[in-house]
C-alpha cells in the first residue's frame, strides 16, 4: 500500500486487444477504477494476440510481452506488485458465499489450474488413441 500511496491520483491503462481497464492509485494506497475520461499516466499494452497464448503463459508463470509507455516510476511499482502481490480469491469469495463453499470452489480452481499447467507444460501432447 505504501508503494501505491506515493502515486496517489496517478492512473494506469491496462490494454489487451479491445479490452481496456483504467485504474488509479488512491490516497489509501489501493487501486480503484479511474474516473471516465482521465488521461492515463501509464499505458501497459499486452502484445500477446491470442487468448490461448496468454493463458498458457499465465499457467507456466511466464509474463507476456508488454509495451510500456509513460511514467517509468509508476511502471516499476506496477511490476513490483505483479511480482509480489497475490490475490486471496478464497477470502473474497468467502465474504460472498460463506467459508465452506468458497473453500470448495477455490479447491476446484486450484486442481483445475494444476491440471491445465501440467497440460501446457507437456506441450499440448495428445495421448495416441488405442
């Protein structure tokens, strides 16, 4: 949070193909949606064209190629956040659906991710039909 506090009111545009999201650092050191029409101080445009390629890279822990334009210091902080902050989705889900359901859903997600990761690491090899 302290890292983002230093960039309060600065905004970043994350772009992949036609998908764009504008985020702004708050004075509390959190991220929020930037107000409509606010000029972005930093543009992070993901160069990976295919969704499959992007998912494959994410599952193997590889970062996609990103074109960076704008505030270099803000870009360094965003890079640090990507490398060090992990979303506790199970905690957020538990607030919506309760602890047991959130734990079960998160477990299914972890197992699915593990299976996909193994599939991607194997190079999408098929087992010959018998």
